[in-house]
C-alpha cells in the first residue's frame, strides 16, 4: 500500500503497519489507512506511475497519517550522550606501622619511603578519590602479650582529605610488636558497615611488609591446608576478615612491601596471595606474578601506587542509559561521531550488559582501551539504527 505526496510516494506495506504496532497505529486506524490506500490507483506525477489492479486513479492525493508525538523512530534522529566518567571512590588506606617497617628500604626505611610516596599520590588524586586513613597496630598495646590492638580510622574517607591524611601518615611512626592484620581489617569492616555507601565504590588498600602475626580467635597453632601449604591461624583470621569486607561490597587491594616477600620469610607471599584473591581487586598477573602488588624496591613501590590509584580513576567501560532504549536491537554507539561495532562475542566492540539490554552497555577491547587512555572526547547512542557488526560496515 502506498500514499502519495506532492514530491514523492510513501509506500507502507502490511508488514510496515504491523511492525509499527500499536505504538503508532491503533488497529482501527490501520484498517482505515489500508482502505484509503486501496481507493487510490495511481499518484506520483513526475515521479512515475503506479497501479493497483486495472483501476486508474484520479488526481486525488492522500496525505500520510500524522504520527504526532508518537512518530516511529528514524535512524539517528534521537540521540543521547553517555557519561563514561569514573564512579566516585572511597578508599581507606590501611597502613602497617609494625616494627619490621623500620627496616632498610633503599636509602631509607620502608615506612619512610611509603609515607613519602603515599603523600605524593594522595595529593595527585585527592580530587578524584576520597581518601581515609587507618594505621596499625596501636601504640602502647591493649593488655595482650604482644602489640595486637588497633585503632579506629584516624581519618574517614571524604572529599578533599589530603591534608588530614598526610598529617596522619607523618604521625604514624613504627611501633615495636606484631602485625594485627586481621584486627585492622575487621575494624575497617565495622567502620564501613556503620556508614552507607552513598553511591561510591569502596576499597581498602592494605599495605604491609609481612604475614599477619596476631590471632583473633586466640587459638594458638590453628592452621589449614591450601594447595599443599600450611596457613597459620593469623592468616586464616585475616582471610575471614577480607571475606567479611567483601560481603559488605568492599574490595581489598593488597600491597606487599620489602624483600621479605621475595624470600618467603614467614610465609608472607602465600598469605598475601590468598588475601588478594579473596579481596576482589587482584592484580592482573599477565606476567605470571602474584595477585597482590609486590614492591621490593622504592621504584617498584612508586609504580605499584601509580597503577593502583590510576586504575581507580580510569573512565568506565560500562555505561548506564538514563532512559531505557525502546528497541535494544536498533541502537548504535558512537565515539566522537564514529560508530563502534556491536560485538556478539564481547571481545572488541560493544554489547549490552547481560540481563540489562536497553539499560546498561559495555565496551570491550580496543574501544575500551581508548576510553581508559582518555582518547575519546564524546560518547553517544543513536536510536532507530541497527548497529554495524564489522568495522568496514560502520558509519
């Protein structure tokens, strides 16, 4: 079926009408349009002649129906910019100040080098990461045979806390005694549990130079077997505390400092490896290295902190759409006016997040790396356009 306009013919088939569905035509309106079109046998003027059967049309011209505000989508007519800015991040710095942190590290001590580098990086990122600070163990002990007590966070994660965190770092001199990692993690969990997340992603950065050495349960000699290796009670307790944080939606990043980690003194690598894997933010170990960030030299510590903080403020390759797409199959994604191919394999292009078609999309491979490297100025989606699936077919 077709309708003529002064300058062109518009052809609407039965499928056209059915495809537009009740969002454009009611069933009655569709029938009226069909009958009206059947009454017309030709109308195109200079554009050419069309006929239906043997009937001839007069010069009557029928205007196309007025869709009003319910017009069908036209490819590219409706667009929506998307935000790919990183989410807000709360990070609690869990700072080991046990006696072993006073050992030599380059031309200074472990704690002095870490303090200096932390201050430099927190000033660089304080406008993008809401830092908090908690050192352990607590000076003076708490009545136990060894220094196994911890304080509440000295600085709560909040906006623009660089000065307060820097002051707390400078005040955190080494304390003789053990390493109450499990207690520090548990205290951080209690702190976060009492505060709603407020839309921010929450992290704990555990920086330490060795294995936990304080029991929470008080059961001496407690151990488990993992992959043929023995994990003593303090590590078991720390692992339980990390899992408690994950249950709250908080990720734990583990940073190991010093040569003890390389030599395997006190079994630290196997314990920190377990904590990093359980923490939900393990290092991408493409080089075959550990899941925790290992810093055996001051330079390695500087690079580790750079990678940790830099990853948190990267633009996100997952983007939510403010208004759900009416037809997820007819949406195209554009970076700087160039189309990004749809990828059913989710390796190099874009696709809808599983279970969130029309609401949340993900970008993979080279396009994601462009976002992360800040090589994209603008992102938008266009409605009514079937996406391309190969770079050569993209607009």
